[in-house]
C-alpha cells in the first residue's frame, strides 16, 4: 500500500511536469519570440509523438481523489494558467512583437494547448462534485467560446453516448467534416434542451447557464478587443475555432462507429468498455490528463483523471490520440485504418439472436 501511494504521488508529479511545460514555453514565446514559438509547437507535436512511441504508461493508484488532492491542485493551476496564457497569446498575435512565422508557430502551439491540455482539464473540472471546481471548468470552456459544452457533455453525451441521440458520437462512414457542424450545433441545441427539461422538472435553480455562456462569450470578445483591437478579436476567434475543432476531433475519434444496441423496452444497452476508443500511449495520456482512457471515464465519470484505468480488452487506437485526430482530417485514410476495427468491435458486441 505504501508503495502504491508513493507511485501515485509520482504519477501526479509527471502529470504536472508534462502539462505545465507547454505553458512555460508558450508564455516565453509570447514575450520574447525567438526560437520559443517553434519550440512550443515542437513540444505539442513531434516531442509528444516521439515519447509516446518510446514507453508505455504506468498504472494508477487506488483512490486518487481522496488520497491525492494534488490532482485537484494541478487542475486548478492549469485552469488559472489558461486564463493567463490566452490574453498573452492574443497580445502577441495582434501586435508586431513577433515575425510572421513566429506568430504562426505560436498560434498553432497555443491552439493545441487550449484544445488538448486546457480542454482535457476543463473536462475534468466539470465532472467534479465541488461547485467551485465545476464553475472553473465551465469558465475555461466559456473563454474559448464553447461554454455550452459544460451542459451538453455531462447531460447529453454521457447519457446518450454511442447512439443517434448523441450528436457527438459519429456513426461509421461519417467524415469529420460532416461530423463537426452536426456535433457543434447539435450539442448546443441538445444542451439547451437538457437544461430546460431540468428546470421544467424543478431539478435546477438559479439563472439559466446559457445566459452565462452568452454573456461570458461577449465579455471575452470585449477583452480581446481591448488587448488587440480588431486584430485581437480576429486572433482570439481563430484560436477558439481551432480549439473547438480539436475538441470535436477528440469526440469523433474516441467514439467513431461504436454503437449501443436498442432493447425491446425502448432503452439502449448500458454503456460499456466497447463504446469508446482508448490509447495506451504514455506521454499523450499525461499531456491530456488520461483522456485517452476513455472507456473507464464513461464507466466512472466522476473518477479523477489519475484514477482512470486501461483494461486489457478496451478497444485501442493504433496510434496516440493526437495522431489519430490528425489522421481523421483525411477521411479516406481514416476509414481505411478504422472501419475494419469498427467491424471487429461490432461483431464482438452484436446481440445474440434467439
């Protein structure tokens, strides 16, 4: 037991080092330019992929939320750092402190940080039982103009995942370019309907959260304008689009083609390990706060990232999650790699006919 606790502490430290490093790189790049914008992008792409290919990721502790509060401390630190990084990047992109290429590298690195690290962290926070932590995660999503995800993800996606009722679960054969508008608009509407339904049943109090999402977005756009004028707003909106595209890519990849079967009573099969794709690659697991252990997350949504497991029979992606997200941008290659894997899972999970 003592050894497990020590191992778990080390695990949280590894999460901290991996996720805080790009913050330091992006801030340095925003302030001084030079080689740092390129280094930021290299860290989020080439370096991440290379380390994923070298070593497998270690297992987790028994009860991370109660025994290792450092997990929550890191999530809070990452969220606060997000609110510092974003305006710094907007300033650097909307002023003449960097060259053209440096701005491109910084934009790509910052967009990937917001879409991968900040998104994964905000996702963690909106699943917390603590109200303050949930609000912090919600404001991270609001700051990238994607506030409705704080409603749609827990109240729609987790309830209807791997069915046609979930706009964020792509059926086999659907390209990402078909999926993106369907998921973005569909989750916006579905989250709004879910919130209204809760209020009609008397299960929710206070102001409608969509009011916060809209007013928060307006506030963020005004701040971007104060930082960099029209150029600041333009850079900010581009970063938000890039961020939301990566979030949608993550949903697309992690649930592509997997389906729950309808039952005679009109309900669907319970959510199981076979309804999400996972990745065993260690570095991107640290960088994305164990988001690639997606089956366990859907089985235990309230389990903190340090506590997520990867079972031997979980459906596995052939490459790290960020790599597969890139592959999804080329639909013919994506289908060549993934459709046969979907077919194998479908055969394994098909209901018996009596």
